[in-house]
C-alpha cells in the first residue's frame, strides 16, 4: 500500500521534497466505490442536519490531500481538477502555507483589523497594492470572501462617484448576498423566491466569441434608452466569465469597456474573485488584457483555502471616510498569513507553472476535441479552462445531461470535475498541478467520454 497522506496535523513536508513526495504517492486510485462506509456515515449526518440549500455535486468526503491529489475518508485518491472551486491555489497541505498558518496561530488568532493594527494585515495590504495592475497608487480593504468584496465595491463606487446605478453582464456571478444576486445574472435559481432585489442594476450581454460576439453597442443602447451614462457609478465585470461558462472575451471588448468608462466618468470594476492570484498564468486577468481597472476584487485562491478577500482600488477612488466601512473578521491575522505565503509562492514559480500546465491542458483537450465531436469548444487562459459539451457541433446546442454524466463518471474513476454554465466542464486545478496530473486527467476524461458516447 502506498504511504498515507500527511495532513497539517502531521510532519510538514519541506518545499524541496514536495514534488518527489507527491510522485511517490499512488493516485488516482479507487479502493472502494464511493461513497465508502466512512463517507456514508458522514453523509448521513450531513443530510440529517444540513440546510437543503447546499448543492453537493457528488459524494466526495475529503480526508486529506497533497499537491493536486485529494484523499477521501475511505482511502480513495483523486486528481483534483476543481480545487474547491478554484480556491486551493497552492494545492493541499503545502508546507509553506501550513507553516505560515501554524506560526501565526501560535501568536494570536484574532484582533479586529478595523480598529487595531498588526503586522500580517499591514504587509498583506502593501503586497496587494504593489501587485495590483497599473501604475496608480492603490489602497486595500480586506474582506472574508468574494461576495463581501462585491458588496463593499458597490458601496465604494456609489460613494466615490455620487451616482447610484450599476451596469453588469448577463452570465456573470458575483455572490449570494442580496447585492451579489442582484448583480449576478447567470442562473435564475440564485434569485428565485428572494425578491424584491435591489434597485439601480442593469444587465447587458457578455462577449461570447464562440457563440455571440458583442461590440458594446448594447451598453450604448442602454445609455440611450434606460439610464443616462452620467448616472452610472460603475461597470462591473468578470474579465473572464466564471460560473457562467468560463468564457474569455475578446481583448477589444475589455479595452472598449475601459474607453467607455473613461469617456463617461464611470468606474470599471474587475471581479477577479475566480480569475486572480495567478490562475491565468498572470497575477490578474487584468494583466492578461493589459487593462488597469479602477477597482479589482479578489478572494478564492488568495488564502489557499483560508477565508479572505480584498477590494483593491486606486487611491483616488478609495476615499470613503473613517468608519464608513468595516469588518470584524476581514483581514483575520491567520488568513493574512496564509495569503502572504500564497502570494509569495504564486509570484515565485506557481504563476509560471499555471501558464505552462495551462498550455499543456488546453493542447490535450483540443486533441480530445478532434476525437469527440460533442466537445464543441475548448477555451481558457492558464489554469482557467472550459470544455463546452454540445449535442451537435453545428447547432452548438448545450449538452447539459452529458456534462452531469461526465462529472459523475469521472468522480468514480478518480478525477474531480465541476460543471458551469449550461454545459461546460470547468477545469481549475491547483496551481501546483504537474504534467502527470494534467496528462492523467485528460486520459480519464477521454475514457469517460468514450464510454458515455459509445
């Protein structure tokens, strides 16, 4: 039997031995069809007491992990192509992140950053400000999550401009709070039964190069027919669409938004909760497009699994007054320590690895596309890759059922996938993913599609 996985409670691996130790562990492997007996006991408790709003894609009950490998409580091992929905950026049990968390936890767990000072918070804000795209000086507000960053950004935009209205995009997802679901327009289930929502929000079509390219005429029409440009505080966009289908818009679409905002005194806000912190092979998707937004939001991968997010804004924008915004837990010292370690790792190797492995991943999936006609499109940047499944490549009709079947079969074969949009498999592995992980994952996808389409 292969050696057991070391968790944060056990001896930490050194950074030098991480790769060799990962290669010595046999995975993927399925010892017992999931969910096994240990998983079944945990699932039974969860189903008895948990809110029915939880989704639960498939019966994975994690027990530990290392690198891009997840082990469940029954000893089954999986290649992780979803990293907790693009959160576990440095993989599982990375020794540098674990050490940073342990050292900070040994000092103190909490003091409110809104009211007092501490080293990790100050250094993290400095690092984020200096890493932000563009040359303008930035200021930073730390949050607990992406949706908190969304809420704060809406407040900040309205305060900075003195305007009320917000423009966002169809297909966008920005969280599940009231402002988050009002801003989002990806699936009706996030809004159904929760109205009335907030006033002053307008939606226009996103740019889908594969299906429906946009020329920004819809924004100009919006300004002519429904809301005046001088009453719009901000245009809010995911520079690479996440939950709505992993769509990469054309560069001219993004640069056109920057131009419209500049011409009308509107703030351009990039929601990089999913696309930031090295996932695209760049620190931010903004760097990929060569655009400096007025406000950039980050979370998810920032803390390698610890709950932390940030609003990063031009100093000229972040001028709200003392006490006008705050947070009890935002910028928690342990989370800040994890984020500092994560940013160091991303800046010093993992971002480059994301670019290289992303190229390998996209090339491999495009090869599968030539073999399986139901793969209608392969798109992405770095390790933010979408594989769209269709019933017919000519009609481009989404194959939602096939997406779900592939997700479930891959899980039983030892590969963790997640869907998004109508029929897209989102592939967002940890940034530590290796050539073996990529190649083996593609092999499993190929085997599963062959079986499902036979």
